[in-house]
C-alpha cells in the first residue's frame, strides 16, 4: 500500500481537475508539484542582476542652449541620473526635475518649468522623446 496524504475536499477537487486536464492521475499531479517545488532555484548571479539593472536603465540626452547633457533614465524608479556636464553625478526623482535643473543651470534668468518627458531624448540613435517609453515595461 502506498503512503497517503490528507487534503481538504476543495484541494482534492482541484487536484482531480488538474489530473483530468492533464490526462494523468491525481498522484502524478501531486508528484509533479512536489518535484517542481523541490528543485532548488539558482540564486541570481551578479551577472543576471547587472543585466536586469542594465535593461531598466536607458541612456538619454538633452540639448539646451548649445550644451548636450547626458543622463541615465531608470525605468523602475522613473528617475534620471545626470552623467555628463556640470550637473554630472546629480540624481533627480523625475525627468521634469532633471530638465528644470538643466534649464536653471544654463539659463538662470528664464522660468525653468519644462516637461521632462519631452525635454529628454533617447540616446539610442532613434532620438525619440523619453515620452515614447514612459509607459513601457
């Protein structure tokens, strides 16, 4: 006799349903679940972590008053880190905050209000507005 496990009625119905859908037995469904749960997942390597971070960062630039300012847009945090020019090393919570800082630096006598989503361009050769990836994953 095989060992038995006890489950509540709803769980048993779910296992039976899965077995019918998979054209297998309830025991095989449970065995497959146990095998899947028992396989140790590999810890993410530094390479995969770095790769994930690189995928969420997008190079951007803005040309203002004859100066090009480069930055890195973080898709997850929606922030811009300035990487070139006099503002290099500064981080801004929003593209708009970064745009205002660039305008205020190069032309302090004008109102710095700008829409950051249309101020920054993608630095991937497409020169599309940052707005074009605003809602993408």
